[in-house]
């Protein structure tokens, strides 16, 4: 088993930590972190099904990756669009969600070639760009007003590292599979595995933050 495969399994098992932590202290979490826990739980079940189909049954399982992209992207866009201090209109948030869902559906059709699905390059890259843009926007707006979003800082740090580090991989995911040497291919997916662990570690750390007593307590000077 290669290092990339080991890290892939570790990333898969790494979902369990924030999922268990979140379920144990569910009532102590704010709505944002409850959504993150639900997202991790659903993605874990999706990944489990994908592993059974792809690893054990040896069947193309990339349709599960498309489902993962839709679930993760829409959940994170909804969370980021409604963070305190983001100041986005509800219509703008719903516009992002509907537009992203439509592109994901189109990407599923485009990526179905010769009876098999390809990686969701277009929707995955768009997801990364939108999330990075919303994170940077929120950080700039809150810092401009001399505020720090304490309760969501770990989530935002994880998203910046994960989506920033994976952006080029998302864009060129199908080309990487066919054009890279075995060594380069392993190195790329090793980095991806490390970023997966970083993402779920940031989720776990975010769950340790105390729940604010009121909505305004998210931001402090």
C-alpha cells in the first residue's frame, strides 16, 4: 500500500473524530457547527458507499464524488453566505446555491463518457473558488470593522488550506490521472491526503469552541 493510499484511508477514518465529537455535544453547538457535523456524517456515508463500490467491487465510483461535491459545496456556500458579518442578501446566497447546483448537474452530464464518470473538475474547481472568495470576503469585512470571528476561525482556516491547496488538483484532476507519471501521481494524491487530514482536524478543533450566548457574540474586538 502506497503512502497516498494510507493517507486516503486515514482521511476517511479522520471523518469519524469530528462526527463523534459533534454528536456527543450536539446541544452545545451553534447552528453553523451542527451543519458541519451533519455534512461530515453524510459525506462519511457517501465515502463508505464509494469505497465499497470502487475498492471492493472494482466499479467506477466517481458518481459518488459528484454527489459529494454537490453536498459539500451547497452546505459550505450556505454557511459562508450566512455568517455574521458577511452582509450578503438572502437572494444573493440563494442565487449562488441554485447556480452552483445547476453547474454540478451539467458537470455530471458532461463527465459521463463511454459508460464511466470522470472527476467533477468543473464543479469542484468552481466550489473551491467560491468558498475561497467568501472566506476572504468575510475575513476582510470583519477585520475592517476591528472584529474577529472567534468561533468560526478554525473552520475558515481549514477551508482556506484545503481548497487553496487543492485548487489546481481540482482544475486538472482528469489530466493528472492520465498524464502524470506514477511518482508524480502518488505525490499529488499524498498532498491531497494531508490536506484532507488538515480539514477534518480543523473541524474537530472548531467543535471545542464554546457556544456564544447570543448571535452578536460571534464577533468580538
